[in-house]
C-alpha cells in the first residue's frame, strides 16, 4: 500500500487554517462550486452512494443511502442537521475539524444540502466546545460574505442558511432523534421510530442527520472522486451482501495510556495495535496494554490479545464489541483495575440515561449501585451474574429500549465482565472475604452521591 | 377483512380499523400489560411493559417471518397478517425485567397507599413479576409533593409513564406537569408558582397506573375494595358525562369517569368529580310536611300521598314544573299523573341554571354553561303535552290570571335557584307542592313539603345537550325521610309493584316519538335520539345515516 497521506487533516497545521482565505488557497470550495454548477443533486447523491461513504457518527449507515430515503417531490422544507454533539467519551475528532478546518465541514454541508435540496441546515454543537462555536460561526459569517451561503448561491436557484445551535451538554442529544427534539426546544427524549427522520424529523419535516466528519468526507469525495475514496480502506466482504465495506480515511482519536495521544488520520481498517504503536508511540511508561476501548466507551473493550483487530466498521464486532463507533481508542495499561473502569463507565451511563425507557433508566442505575457496592468491599459473585443479565437485556438489540444509549451502557458491562471475569472475582473475594458467596439479599448501601 | 394472529388465534378486524397490538390482542381476549400507553393519549412506548414478539405472515405462501427482537405492542400497528406472540418465554422474561426495574425505587408501601387494590403495579407484579427481590441496592424514600389543590404526588411510587404529563399537554392543554431531572432521578413536577390547577386536573389521578398521584378529595377516605361501583351520569352540566359512582354503605366516596366515546371519552371535569359532596350535606331536607294552621306538621309519606291525591283531584287548574334535574321517566310519570287529575294541567319546564359560558379544552372536551343534565329530555316531555316549551314565567302568568290554583314544583338544584320575588308570586295558589333537596323561599311557602332525591339516588335516563339519552342506576339509598321522586309518582299513579325505570322508558318511548330510539336496549354509552328520530321518520334518511 502506498504511503497514506492525510486528507481530512491536511490543512489543520497551517497557520490560520480556520479562515476562508487559507482554506481557499489550498483549493477549498472548488468541489462545492463544481457540484453546484456542473452537477445535479441526483448526480451528487449517486456519487456519494458510489463512494460507499458510511456515516462517521458511530452507526456507520451509508450516507448516500440515507440521503435517498428523503421523500421524492416533497414540497419542503427539508432540513439538514449536523450532529456536532460529540459527547462519546474519548472522542474529539469533530472538534479538531471544527476548530482547525471549519470550512472543510461547511463545504460538505453546502454540497450535502444541495444534494438533498435542503435550504436550512442546523449544526447542533455540544455546549463544551466554545472555540468550535467561535470558529464555526466565524466560518459561516465568512461564507455569507463570500456568497457561499444565503440566497441564490453562485447565482443559482439554490439557497441555504446554516444556523449554529448550542446544546446544553447532554449525551443523549447526540442520538439523532434526541438531537431533533432538543433542537425543537424540547426535552431530548429520543423519538420512537418509525417515522424515521428522513420522513418526519425536525419540525415534523423530512430531515437528514449527519456527522461533522461525514461532511468533511463529502467534501473530499467531491474533490477527489469516489474511486479515490474507495482506494482506501477495507473492501466489502463478498460473503456478506449486506456489508457495504469500510472505505476512506478516518480520524482516530487516540487517548489514554499512550505516549502521544491525539487525533490521527489513517485508512479505515488500521489495527488497534498499529494505531497505538505507529501513531501513539506505544503504551506509556514502558508498560503493556491491558485493554483498549475501540471506539468510544459504549463500544466495549478489546483485550490485549484482541488488539490486532482491524478498526473498520466490521472489525470490533467480530471480537464481541458493539462496533467501530466513533473510532475513539482509549488505551488502558496493565495497572488499570477493570473494576474501576466499569464503575466509571456505569456512572457515566447512569448519569446520561435520558430516563425514558424503564430498562435503561433503572438498569443503568442498578448496575452503578452494584458497582458502588463492589467498590465498597461488599460485592458478591452473584452481582456479576446480575450485571451480565442487565447487560444482556437492555438496549435496542434485544428490543427493550427506544434508542441505542443502553446498548452502549450494556457493552462495557458485558465485555469487561466476560473478558476479565477473573479479575472481578478476585477483587470481590479479596475485598469481601466473608460475604462474597452470599446469595441472599443484603442490606442496601446508603445512597452515595455518585452522580 | 384484515386478519391478525394473536398467540396462534386468528381474529378479524374491520376494514380500515387502526389498532395497535394491545388493542388487537384485546379483541382476541389477550391482555397485554402496559403502563404508558393509553388510548386517549399519544404513544411514547417508554414503559416497555407491552413488549411482545411480532412478525408477519405472507398472505400467499403462509410463510412466517418473525422480527428477531422484542417490540412494544403499543407502537406496532395491527395490519393484515401481523402476528403477535404475547406468551413466549422471551416475552415473559421481558415483563419480569420491567417489573423488577420498576420496583427498584418503589417504596412498596401498599398498606398505606390509596391505589392498593386497583394498582397496575400490584396486578402486573402478581402476574408477571419475579418471586424474589434481587435489586437490594437502595434504601427507599417516601416523599410527597403538592401538585395543586386537587392532586398530591407520592414521588417514589411513580413509574414515569408520563401519562399525566401528556394529559396536561394534549387534553387539558394547560401543560402544568413536566418531568424534571434525568435518568433514575426523574420526577414529575410543576413549575414553581404554576400548580396543577386546570379544570380537568382530577383525570391525572385516574390516568396514573400506580399510586403516585393521589386525589386529595379521596385520599385515605376508603379502601377501594370496599366500594361498589354503579354506572351513573354526571348531572353537573348538560354534557352528561358517563361516570361511575363509587360508594360504600350508602356513602358516596368518589366519582370516576366511565369511558364513553360519544360523550366524555375517558374524562370528566373537576366540577363534576368533586361536586358530589352535597349528596351528604347536613342541609339536605328530610321528612315530608304539610302546612296546617300556619305550621308544618310531619306526615308519614304513605299518608301524605293519599292526602295529596285527594286534594289535587279537587283543584280548578293544576300547573306542574318539571325540573331539568328530574329523570325523563320521573318527568313523564309526574306529567301523566297531573293530566290524570286535571286533563288540562299545565306542564312547564323548570328553571335551567346557566353559569358563565361553555368552556372547551384542547381535545374538545367541553364543560357546559348549562348546569343541569336533562333540559332536552324535559323539553320533549313538555312538548308532548303543550303546544310549545313553556317555562315558569308562563305558569306565573296563568297563576296571576287566576286560571291555575294549584302547582307542583320540582327542584333538585344544589345551588339556590329561586328568589324571594319569584316565590312570592306562588302565594296566590291554594295548593303548592314543592319537592326539593334544599330549603328555598319557595319551600317555605309550600303547602306540601316533599324532600327529594339527588342524582346518586335516582334511577332513570337523562338526555344531554346533543340529544343522547343515557341511563343511570341508583347508587345509594336516600337519607331517612326522603323518598325518590319516581317512587312517589309511581304510587300516585297507583301502579303495581315497584318503580322500574326500564318499564317507564319503554312506555314513553312508545308514547313520544322523540324517545322512540330508546324503546330497545340502551347500551352503556347511551343512545342518540336525534339520529334515530330521523331514521324513524324516513327510510331514506336511515339508510344515509347508517
């Protein structure tokens, strides 16, 4: 394979990379101009479809296909929502794009709106990104001045307004229908589906929800073509007709116990070990890795032996993880206690569960309370079975909840206990030598101020 | 006809019927447990109690494709060839899980909970729950919060079904209730300074599937299993909501709405719900009296009736005032009796109380300004005897002209209804019979004082503003010394045996065309007299209507 050259991050180290001048100097907005002047919306959709671009937000749904779900001949308005509520723990690739290269994203949004005939786009930005807010707003203002946004862009029929909306810092607002509810000014309780957003989304109108990085990819596909995009990554599994493959460059967020944490661009399908060794400079302090989160905490855990798993859309699933997610790799070195890891994970999901569906609202809280108790030296082996039962029964995969948050809560529990059960049992036996085997109900702990 | 298969049993739905899995299963006699779903509210599918397995049957090949995961029945449309499986092990495990989850925070204070006995959490746990409490993780709290003047919230009993929240948003349109906090810390609350004070507030208590929302009027008054339920009609206004009167040993403890798609759907207003207390007022009139030598003498009911009858047979001109609080049957019996003693007796419509204007809520539920249940029914009876609907004013004119020298006035209003200046005009009469529940200027001028009954004591029919006739049965016996109007008239007419509303209704349905539609059985939801009246007049119209 030829040496991989970063594309999405090509500009980020240039001085003033966030300004229109610098972006255009490196060829920016040419793709947008070509699309608007030389292509039809259908041709843009077809191009994106043929590139097999899959959404970078976590679920990996094919972007072109998503766009084509919009009802034909709808009188409008059609909305584009850009999900910049990047709140999956360990993830910061959208932030790099928004802070250092916002025009690349906005160019993709303009192309995407042109393709889907949307005349309004909302960027739903997480509250904790003040610099992203300033840079994006600055870029939008520059685009209005340059005539790339507003009425009759480039003298064409096509008009577009982009609004930047800041969320109020809740994980659930990153779920696409939770985001829509929040954008409408309501409590971010994910909606029941159907109807899907493509049919009934923001303000009950057809809506496309795409991730920031996806839009940057759209820009690059328009600039470099679908064949370029498909020359990178892992091809579709010929034995699985439903596998669209994992093509294109991907921004991997590497953090945790590595020497050089950061956001790195690599072809989809790089293995976790390659990422740690080649980009991250190895595990820190000369230690060994014990485990790694493959793509944000909700995707579960790779054990050390599984670090050679390729990080494409299908890879982590083969070793029992939920999927690639946001490709946020967090490395845990050999000193990390898995009990601590799981406690932290459960605390996060209990805190962020929106509380709509009973199994998630109560299951996440119950698992946190059990971890609290294990950490307090009152754990029982039985608790591990209960935790696994909770992990196996909550989520949209068993069908017991509306959205995927509880799948994300379930996977760390399932992976941590199944892959590191010995450590959990040892911890419980060591900290609760007299009571670890008790199976009767035990006294409740006082409520801890856990979250 | 669309066919749906529930647990292997095939049932047919009507063409075009839009049902969800819960409703389709109900048709098949299968109960799918659910908390958050309510037929009158939007679907949120959040309690996850109604999880079932579903799939489709290929209409041609009969091949069955099942959905691999569980789905909420409330959110799954029952279209042709849909399969629902509600009794598999997978479904039962999911129900047990939800039940277990709901009890994690619940204080399990059933012995002191008003809802015990009619609580879905109890019922479903008994049926679908586990026999062991595994979630031994949290000490319970038991906190209360005032929602408003009518409702109190027991925070920790709540299962977050959000029915109450949706009610205030979708039905009353007042949006007082909301969910605060997130995750397992969620609670129902109101915004500070904006309590739950809409005129339909009591419905949130009915909607609450568990003991979280308590009705302050009913709180700690009675265990629900001691109460007997009687179908009735609210007589608070001319909407005529279908209700259930719940009583124990002749004391009414609460009124609840009874589902009637034609009238009140699932709801009733607070005015009606909490307005029953006058039934047990100590100001209720008891004991019949006769004016003798400017003083009232207590008379046995049996004596007073024969005495009355003798006296009325001698009068020159008799006028009868039919209160719109009387049932149709009572009004008919009294008018019949009046005409039997005086063939030209004047029959008029009594006072029709009107307060304010009609008040319509977001979903169309209307509290009417006309605060009586039966104006339409009484008018029809008056019209049967008189050329037009005459009122008390017409009667007073006749009294002033000296053509009427005896009158029988029925009341039954819970509010004062006649003033001194009107009552004075009745003094010209030789004989004045007043039948009422509270004392009034007219009562004090009566020659015969007959204490009357209230709605919960009557049996009969009312016709609401939209010409819908509905039946009510008596729920409690009247206080000692009071006789229900119907039985008095029945005895005056010398009819054999006991008063039976159904016999009278059949008789008057044959007699007065307006009531023709009530000749057959009247169902729980009543019968629309208007439509049937048209149908009776013309076969063509009948065909068009059906």
